[in-house]
C-alpha cells in the first residue's frame, strides 16, 4: 500500500477548550519525489501548549489559517530520497505531517543522545 499523508487541518477557531470539529483529519496520497526532495515518515510529533495559541491569534508566528495544516515539530526518518544530503534511514527533525515530501531546507539533522537508555529509537 502506498504511504499516506495524514494532516490535521484547522476547521474553526476554538472557543474555550478544543472541541470535536475544530480540527479535521485529512488523508491524501504522498506526492512522487522529484530531484532534491526526500520522503520523511514521522515517528514522534510534539504536542505543545503554544499550539492552542497558534489556533486563536497572531503571536511570534501568525495564527494558523482556517483550512491550513496545524503546525507541529517532530522527529522523522527519511524513507526515500532524491537528495544526497538526506540519506535513507537517517533521523531528521523539523515541521511535519505524518509523511511528506520535503525540501532539504525544511528539515535538519537530528542530534540524538549517544546514551542508549536516553535515545529515541526509530
């Protein structure tokens, strides 16, 4: 089965606590890679208190627009690559959806701890 790109899109600005219908899960096929791109599969996504603020108002970043993918940071593994700097199997971090075709400017090498008890496993 081809990989799917799952995204949470902001459907309405929350009034009080986040409620059903404020976010919508959208699933779409992953685009074919072109030269200079890589496919990253997210292993861990952050859930941060500031995400609630991003849904409501402009802060140090503009508010997430209605219909836009909810922003988050995470750790991902490169699963396919047409970019020599992004080797298959390598961990990376950056802004992500569950899977996605990424340009190398948007992702960074993940510096994981050497202590195996404290390291993140992919």
